[in-house]
């Protein structure tokens, strides 16, 4: 397929969503409205509002997240009501939606959520301060978290310190340096990982120690930090010191990381894993293709594109979305024309997102 076919693909995708909004089945109308919200289009807003009234918390969560993408201040009452929802994810996405829409006008609500009894809600509040609130308003609150760090679970002040350090606030780095001396090695390791993201080598000994003595998941995390610091020498041999042979899932993560060193080996490693036909492994292989931006490896998914199964097609759509290049639209056309209706809607969403 060449570039001159792209307008036809885009037209088909938009037609599918517009027709879906007229469907007699509410779930189809809702899914199309949800997809359009990701394109900043409020067609079908009434369907999203109806989604907030559903008993299924997953539907309510999808609805409030979609409404947040519209950044419409008129939707504030719905965000505020959803902050009181019984489901944690609904409350988290309600706070994110409110914060990205109202910005500094949401500060009072964010500060209330910092005092929430649930860790995930506190973490969401810090993310909102970092991502949606101007520095002049967010930084004083983040600094106060560091002062009162003993009142929080360790990850909250470490996260706050990292957010400040990214903006060259010295108080953030000083706090992370202090955490390197924490008697809890896990707290010290997490501070070292944040410093590594800042290209600061202060915690490198802590990271190398975890690479040597930690379990496989900890080794993977440590290796990612060392790669961020530009450390590549002797890292690969470190992965083979334990007597325990890693399982397939861990080997996949190692393949993902080693793609930065030996990209010529990635195809064979992923192909071998994909041939296992284990559901979780196949999903992860397709995800890794997207995470490594290896469009040349999409040949592994040719049968998925043609025949499914639908859960792998859905994963492939997300992978192509992550690669974010219009040249991959032809891979989505077979999925757009012949798949489960929900998968077709997601294919249409990504086609329009990449093309418009």
C-alpha cells in the first residue's frame, strides 16, 4: 500500500466511528464516543455521561478518563462527583481529569488528595502537581512534602524530590542524596534510580549492588538505571551470575534491554518466544516491539493481522500507536475492516490519531 491509499483508510476510520455513534447498541455508541474523545472531539458526550451512571466500575472509569481528554471546564461537576466514587481507579482518573482541565484552580482538591489514606491517590496527586500545574504553584507544595516526608509512604517524597530535581531545584537532589543513606536498601535503591534518570551517578554503587544480589525483577530495574547512566561494560555478564535460570517472561525483559546493545539478536529472541503461543508471552512480545520502536519486527505479527486472535490484535494496535508513524497505517487496515467491533473501533481511533 502506498501513500495515496492513506486518505481512503482515514475516511473509512472516521466513517466507522460516526456510524457507530448511531448504533442501536449502547456499548458501541459509548466506545465510539470514547475513541473520539482521544481525538479531542466531543461527539457522543452524552454517551460518556451515561457511562458514569453504569454499575460496572470499568465503564465509569473509562467514561471519566475520556471526558478528561476533552478539557472542558463545563464538565467540572462530573469530575467532582467522580472523586467520591467507590472505585479507586475512577477517583484517580477523576483527579487527573480535573487537574488537566482546571490546572491551578484544582490545587485545593489536589492537596486534599495528598492526605488521602490510599497510597495510589497520593501518588496521583503528586503526578498531577508535576504534569498539570504551573511550577509557581506546584513547587511550594512539593517542597512541603519533603519537609513533612515522615508522614508519607517513602515513594511519595522520593517522587516529589525527583519532580523538583528535574526542574533544577537543588532541594530535590539533596533529598535524594539523603535517601541514599537510608537504612532500608529498597528506599535507597529507589532514590538511586531517580538520580540515574537525572544522569546523576551518585547512587551507582547502590544500583550495582542490586544488580548483583537482587532477584531477577530487581536486576532488570537496576540494569535500566545503569543504561540510563550510559554504563554498558560488564552489565550483560552480571545477568548470568545467579544459579537460578530466569523464566521466559524475564528473558523477554532481558531481550528488550539488550536491544540497545545487540539489536541484531532481538528478532531471533522474540521470534522464539512468540512461537511458544503462550498468551501472556505473545502479548509481551508485541508490546516489546513497540517499546523498542522496532517496526522492522512487525512481520512477527502478520498472522495476527490476518487471523487474530482479537486480544493480540488489540495489543498490536497499541504497539502501532506507540510507534507513532503514519507509515504503519496499512497494518491497521485489515483489522479495521474485519475484527470484533471493539477492536475495529480502537483501530479507527489509532488511524485517525496518527493521520490527523
